[in-house]
C-alpha cells in the first residue's frame, strides 16, 4: 500500500521504458510524472515536487549526474530521495552516483519486484526520517514552552533538561521499553507546565505561603494535566504530570495515591524533581550539595519515594551519571 498522494518522477530518455516504468508504478498505486531528460524534469518539478525521483544517467541535454546536482542545489528539494536507474553498471559509475549522495542505484534491466521494493524501501526510510525530525522539533518546542515557566526565576535555568535527563537515565536502569521512555520524556519535560497559572508573587515568594497561595501551588499538577489531556500525542504523559507529587506512603498530592498505584513514570519524576529542587537555588532557600541531596533521597526510600526507583538512582549515582547530567546543565549561582 502507498501513502496518499505519493508522486514519483521518472526521468528516462527511452520512450518505451519510461512508459513501462510509469505503468508498473501506477499499478502499485503511485502517481507518476515523466520527463525525457534532466532539463525537462526540472521544468516539471517547478510545478509539482515529487516524493521520489527515478532517473537514468545517460540522457541528452542534461544527464543524470547534472540533473542530480541541480536538484540538490535547491534547498527545498534537498530531502527528495533520488534513485539512479541505468544500464551502466560499471563500478566507477556506481561509485560516482554514491559519492554524490544518491540514495540508491538500480541496474537495468530489473524486475517489477526489484523496482517496487526499492521505491517502497526508500519512501519508508524517508518517512521515518521525517517523523524523527518532527518529533525532535516537537520536543524542542515543548522544552522551550516548559522553560518559559522557569525563566520567571533565572536560578532554575536547566531544570527541565536536568529532570528529563535524570528521568530517562533511571528509566534505562529500570529497563523501561522504548515507548514507555518516550511517554516519560514528555511527562518529565511538561511535569510543571501547570505552574504557568501560578502567580509570580507566589512562585518567587521567599516567606511561608498563605493558605490561598499553598492551594494555588497544590493545584498545578491537575492544571498541567488538564492543559494537555486533549492532545493525542501527549495523552500518555498526563498521569506523570498529574501524579509526580504523589508520595509512596500516600502523603503527597493531589489524590494521595500510595505505592504502585502511582504511575511508574510519576514515581521516577518524583525522585528526580525533588533531587533537582534540592540542588538548585530557590527563593525559599539555597541549594544543597549533591551529596546531601543524594542522602536525602536514600533516607526517604520507602516513605516518600519508590524503593525500586531509589535503587536505580543509587546505581546511576555510583556510575557517575547523575554528576554528568548535573555538570552539563549546572544551575546558575545566586548572587550573594
């Protein structure tokens, strides 16, 4: 099966072969555009950008190598997968094509199966790369959004990145599968997104909070979860955001969950968020040393924190991995 509206450009000077390739690929559900040489192909690409290009090498007016260079010279065409289709099977021609960066090189004559397999494989790989790039861009945008909250207090700089990296490190030690780690990644990035609705006066207050202010703080996990609950791509992160302040013994908030009733991702973020809070300057106090914060995490195992998560944290600590993340995103020093 093909993706909707996938269009292939076939560039071949042999009329019969060009028509035959078009018919084979049309039967597989692709839309095809054809041209007899590189110059004509470039003209057609100005009106319709293909999802993949199949091009002969030896052609009049503009050969395949010149056509390839012309395509790659356009920034908006850089990502189009390109396959050379030629009868010239000498090693030097294959190497010339690959040295240019051509994604594949097929030798005529070839069967319909060989052609279709090559086209589908290259299109699938391109889709995977686009999805990976989209996810990276999406994560960068979410991180920027989350950091916008912390920018109200410059001394929490790097908090989002540290919590994310600490959390993924513990997930690795705990053997989380890839999909679960992906959910944890977004949950860790967005764990405090609900703080966007906490006033700066409350967020930066260096004196005890009033009952009203404390209630404002207590609501931020619920607020954050509600903010993203209708976004399909982020729905799996909702439990992490809502429950990252729950405690193993049921003393946390907002729902006083206990033990393994707390989602696994939230149990991880509870530990690493607390560790980062202790090792970062905050309006209500100076940061503690890494060693003091580490000991606090160990002391609270089985009361505030899941013992299995604390054990994973201990392994990461002994391996020096916690220190590496901290050093990479070191918090700012508060002026004296």
